[in-house]
């Protein structure tokens, strides 16, 4: 096995790992396209060096300069940085505690007619990018009804959905919400999954699921770029998953989710204790982040990047997650992935004092 681990391997991923992952996707999402012919968007998959590499290849495959792309702020900063060099026009779709607001999407799309998608000169949106569960940084999740509304709008106006779902397994309520992939009767969903949050970020293993013709093009890109995800780490993960089996993996995921749920509750307790009256926030429904708005401050950049940093209180100011990063922003993101409850309490106690001094 070690001899094989130290050699080149297939660009799409190790066959035994891909086979296991495909069975998992069918079990979890039961995509309608699984039995479609390739020409109609049959579901296919490939392994990538983390979901970030997969997403970058998806963006480079689809986006041309001047294309209209739909996103929802606040948006993962890595996505902003991946899309900006491609010269596309990112259009913000409003969201709230339940994710993207379908009426906002409908209003944006009303600038076009459904038949305009067949005319390249009309420049209709190429795709909607969204993190449906535990959005980084806001921690909100799309409801099932909203997903259904959004999917119907993609069918009406004929564009793709990029479903970036690294926190799918870290939903704090059960059952897990249905995914866009599970609703995809047309082969218009490209889904990004990751092991970074439930196994190890250092493994750099993610996987992309989508219509076979598009997955094949991602694999072609991989052949002339990274060539393939590390054979060593693919074999390691494959052996682990086969030893666990699907039920063993899902049991592991539940333990991970329980850990993050306790971490979230500890951070919320610290926020209630120290930040009540000074700030406002929503309870994260998945993921590992709390999105906080400080009351009475137009912009928190100096507070978070300078004053809090000097006190060894490490948060991320909200401007990182907006298309216009120069605009004032009263939000910051706190992570509950690593800190102990005692550290969370101390951090918010110190931050509360700094907020009072800044008001």
C-alpha cells in the first residue's frame, strides 16, 4: 500500500475512494440525476485538494469577464478573492437569518425575461453561489422552502447553482435539511463538499459533485494543473472510510457536531453575559461562527484590528466579507472552533470593556 501511496494516481481521484463517496452522496442526497444519461446531466464526482481548489476550478470553467454572478453578502472572503480576478460582476442577493430571500432574487431576475438565457448578448446570470448551511460568516442556513423557491427560479431563468456546503454535517438540528443536489432534476447544481471540518483540514481532500460533462472538464483542468489530490492522503482517507463504513462515518460526524454544538452554546453564553445591550447576534444553526453587530459603532475595523488585537482578543472584522471592503461595517466574526469556554468568556469580557470605551 505504501508503494502505491507514493506514486501518481488518477486525476479524478482514487477509484475506491470515489466509489465510496458516490455511495455516500446517493445515501444522503439521492440526486434525481444519478440515473440520467451523461448528455442530460448525469451525476458524477471528482476528488479535489480541498473544496476550495474544486470551487476555483468551477469558477474558472464557467466565468468569463463581464459575466453576471449572483452571491449573497456577507460572503466567504475566499470566494470573493477567487471571483474578483475573473472580471465578473457580482450581484448581491439580500439575505436574513433564514438565508437568501427569494423575493430579492426574484426582483433581481425580473430585469431579464426567461427566454433571455438563450441570448448571450443579454448577459443573464451564469450561476448563484451560496453556502446553504452555517454560512461563513453569518452562521445562517437556508430553509427548505426557500431552497425550493430558489431552485424553481433557476429553472425559470436557466442558470446554475454552486452549492458550497462545507458545514453540511455540522447542522445543529435534525434531520439535516434537504440539499439543492437532492432537488436537482435538471442537472444544474454543482456541489462542493469537504472533509476539512469533520476529519482534518490538513488532509486537503474535498469532492465536487455535478453534471458529468462539467465534472469531466474539471478533471481535464486537474490533469494539467495539480495532476491529482495527494495519493497518500486519498489512500489514508479511503482506508479510514472503508474501515468505518457509512454508519461509522456518520457516527463520527455526529460526535463532531456535538462538540461544535457545545462550543457554540459556550460562546453564546459568554455573549449573553458580556455583550448584551452592547451588541446583537443570531444563533448559528450550523458551522463554527458567530456574526456579531456592535451597537452604536458605525465601523469596528479599528476596534477589532487594533484595540482588541493588542489585548490578544482575535476576531475578524466584517468588512472582509463584503464586496466593497472599504465601506464601514459594524460587524465582526467570532469563531468557536478552537477556544475553550474560559477563553471565550475572557475574550468577550475584554471586548465588552473595549466597546464601552469606544462608544
